[in-house]
C-alpha cells in the first residue's frame, strides 16, 4: 500500500544550519499494516511522515501509494489518498463550524463540488451513528461548534473525519501527545478500533515507547534519519521497553537518550 524508496531530505542545504533529516530511507507497508514509528528528537520520524503527506518535497527517491508515485504531487493533491490526525487538537477541524458540518466536509474530500443541500437527511443519520460509536455523547451535539469541544473530543472527531472516506493510508502524527494520559488512552483505543474495523493501512509516529510496542503489528525505530529497527510478528508481541532499548544500543552503538520517550 505504501512503498518508500531511498528518500532523502536535507534542510538548509549549504548553510551552517544544514541538517540531514532523511538519509536514504526505504520502507514498505503492506495492505492492512499498522506501523508505529519511534525515535528520539531529530531522528526523522515526523519528517518521514510529512514527506509522505507532501508537506515538503523530498530531495530524491520515490513515494508510491497503492502503486502511484505521489512524490511530485503537492499536499492538496495527495489528500484523496490520505487521512491524517495532527498532534495539535486545534488542527484538522474547523472550530467555528458545527460538528456535522465538519463531517460533511470530510465526506466530500476529493470529490467534485456542486450546488446541492449542504447536509442531507441521510448524511445526518449516518453522522449520528458514527458519532455514537465514539461513546463521547457527540451524537447529541451535532449542531455544536467544534471550538467548544475538549481536546480529546476534537481528536476523536478528527480521527473520524480522517477515516470516514477509508483512505489508502492513515497518518497519525503524535496525535495523543497533547492529551492527558486518560484521554490519550481513549483516543488510542478508538484509533485501534477504527483501523481494525475498516482494515486500514496506518502509520503512527509516537514518542511513547509503551504505545509503540502495544499498538500496531510492526514497530519502526529511527535514528539520525535512518530506519535502524523493523520489528513485527511474534517478536513485537513479546517486546518490552528494555528489549527495545537494548536492540537500539546494539544497532546504533549508543544509548537511547530521549527523556520524553523514556519517561512516557
């Protein structure tokens, strides 16, 4: 479903602030894979995700989504292939619009616009059922402005909006980092449920080692712009934080030193 081939990205090339963010990264996600991506600050996690999303162009390499090379496409033209949930709950929704209006926008992503009723009765019924599954009481607040929701409620709504069209690839960019632990656990539970029920292919960037181990069927660990570990199957099921730290030290020759990940 996703094939990243030898992509490179350097920021501020030719200056004193030059930073090699991606150094020949290659990765293949099969249909239905749910891959978690872990690494220290500056390891290249978010840069890789943003490269797939089209936030900035890559210097070289290719990115294939379901066989289509999207490396040359701008961000808005990749939207029909992708669903995305951001780290900041304020992103991904329109705060001044109603819950049902936000969902209607998500349903129409990638489709031609026409002069017709904004939200049909059939769509309202569909939205109500989808919101019920979140178990947050939002089905009774469909006309409420999204700006009135809590951070966790907004992230749950953004998750629903990102997956309502069943994207070819779902990108979760540290989407629970700004939430309290209880709310983060709820959003992760919803993520697992939606990904499994819709058989989505997903990539989740996280700083939390326990979350990286607990969720998904594969774990990718990055360091200095490269993938240094790719763990799946039974090995991932039996993995502990201590095992992961030991494996990182073996392949990189250094201790993992990221307080946020270690303390999570």
